[in-house]
């Protein structure tokens, strides 16, 4: 017998299910609390994502102060899922930070593509020749996504 995780309202199978009770300030507090088990912290991340508001988005952005690169990466991923433009300045700062973990910067680049605001293209172009291929390739993909969303195929394809 298998008990498969449920598919989220975003169509994804997430590594931890969202908490179904609580409020933004409570969910936010665990993001930077390394005493809380990672599964629980991720439940808070997905609760904030499902909340979907600007306030939830800002709370998630505060989670980039977490010491866990894995959690920061997960936060960047859900900010891309949320497609909330409130996160754009933070994601640009994360992508641009040469001291940030490559995994987090890669996910910030892809999130910037997923949000779909064409104005970030010039930022992505600054890193398209970055010596770390994970960053360069993610920026290349994000730029191509922004361009593709302006194409005729975008209008025609329902996916
Ligand atoms: Fe990733």
C-alpha cells in the first residue's frame, strides 16, 4: 500500500504538505529558526505559498535570512510558483549575491523567469555568461521563457 502525497493547488507534488492552520507571522517565524525540524519549516513555506498574498510573499522573502541553503532554495522555488511581483527585488538581490549558494541563485533566476515580468530580462542577461554553469544556464532558460511567453506559440498552447 502506498500513500502518495497530494498534488498542491499549484499542480506540484511538494516535499512537505502545507500547514492547514496558523497565520503568516507564525509561519514566517519558523523559516529562520534552525531549532525547528526541516520538514516542519517546509510545511510553513508551503502554507505561506498557498496563502498567496503580498504579505505571505514578503514573509517568504524574509526567509532568505535562514542559514539553510536548502530552505532558501525552496523559498525561491515557491516564489516562482506564486508569480507575485512583490518578490522581484529580493530575487534579483539573491541572484546577484556572489556569496549566495549556487543552488539558491539558480532557483532565484528561474523564479524571475516564472514571474513573467519582462523588465527582469536585463538582470538575467548580466549573469548569462556566469562562470558557474548552473547560474548561467538558469538565466538562459529564464530569458528564453520570458521571450517564449511573448510568442505566438504561447497564445496557442494550453499547458
Ligand atoms: Fe532548483
